C-alpha cells in the first residue's frame, strides 16, 4: 500500500510537471530560459557595414536600457563576411545552440535562419519585404516563430527629392544584387515610379559579387545622369567605389540609408538605423515577458529623415535648396 501511494504521488508530480511545462511553452514566451540567470542572444549578419552596425548597436543599446545588463544578457555576434556558405554554417550552429532568441540583420540571414526552423524564435531587423522573403506570411500575425521590423524605403519620395534637387537627372543607373529579395523589391518600386513618370528612364547593372561593383558603377556613371542604390548588402559593402565613380562623372548618388550618405552618397530619405534596432529590442522584451511571438506583430518603421552630404554636393556641383536644409541633416 505504501509503495502504491508513493508511485501515485510520483505519477501526480509528473503530471503536474508536464502540465506546467505545456502551459509555459503554449504561452510562447521565454519558457526554456527560465531555469538560468543569464539570457543568451545570438546576432547574425551576412556582412558588416555602417548601417548594419548601427542597427546592431541600436538593438543592444536598447536592451541594456531596458535593464538587460551584462550580468543578465549576453550577445553572441557572428558575421559571415559576405560569404553565403559561411552564413549557412553560422546559422546552423546558432540554431543548434541553446539561445533564448536570435536576432538577424537584413534579409539573407533572416531567410537562412528561419528556413532552419530553430527552437529559439527569430527577431529580424531591416527586412524590407518580410512576406516576399518568405520569413512570415502575415505582418499582423507572424508565423514561422519569427517577427521583427521592416525598413520601408520611400522610393517615390526619393525620386521626388531628386526631381527637386537635381532636375536634370533623367536617366538613373540602378545597381543591385538580384539575389537579395529586399534589393529586388526596392528596384521594382523604383522602375515602377519611373515607368509612370514622364521623362524618366533607367539602366540596370546587376552584380553577383562585391568585386563586380566597381566596374558596374563605372559603366553606369558613363551612361546615366544619377545612380540609385537600394538597401543592398553587397553594393553597400563597396559603396565608396560607387561614390568615387559617380563623383568622378559629376553625377549624384542617391542611397537608401543614412549610413550611405555618411559614407559619401549625395542624398537619401531613410529611417534611422539605430531606431529600427531599438524597436526590435522592444519587441524582444515583450517575448521575454511572456508574449507569444505570433502575438507580436511585425512592424514597418517609417520615421524618415532627409540627409545630404555637403562635400559630395560640392564635388558634383549641386547646390542644395535652402528651404530643404531646415528640415534635413547635413553631413559635413
């Protein structure tokens, strides 16, 4: 009788444990992290550039502000240095590791990580077209154990700015990597705008490696009135080569991020890269506090700012209208 009673108690304990475990995991929060004192967070990038560094710093800085200090949260940062094979290996290792959640910056790392279906949820930063990239199927109710922030590119406004500041620029050179969904989405929007706007035309240069960017930029600089660069990891890694070619031909380079202008591009209308990183940190905290990933809608960040690069403007002989300077950031 005593033995039966003990067995019954053991069975009851197991049932209660299983029930509580099920409740924790069904809540979708950081249940499996509850048994340790320090959260472990993975951060993955395909390549490093100023924009991605700002996004990463914005995320980490905001997590620290929220109280996740060094003794409460550690970050395992991995950079594939532009190598897709290396990226896939990094993502596999990260998926196999005991992470509480994983942060992916830009589209290629997000696609690679989500496709592996890791146990830890994925929070993405700066995926321009999350649905088109296949990392979620709905912004309001994200699935695939992933959510995050999209960096909208205001293409129409960018070309309206170009019409105002460099009205003689009618033929735009478009340089991008067709293997990046985010780039293709932005380029399609740019071509659609020019197709419907009288007087505009475009020339394309598709690159498959960063070593091809310089030649592509030189070719476009010889045949176009301006160059437009989407949010493309590969082209951004060789941005100075594009700017050098454009400046040499006395034509403007319009970019898709603040860092591009800080690096030498003539102008942009874009989001603040620190801000998008910080917004994703706020989303991650909701998860850590118990909200299911599917109940944290993916968002589009659209707090735009206009930037001009003064040395580049001087180099290409463009005078920035005074009325625009009052509401813009001037990089000197």
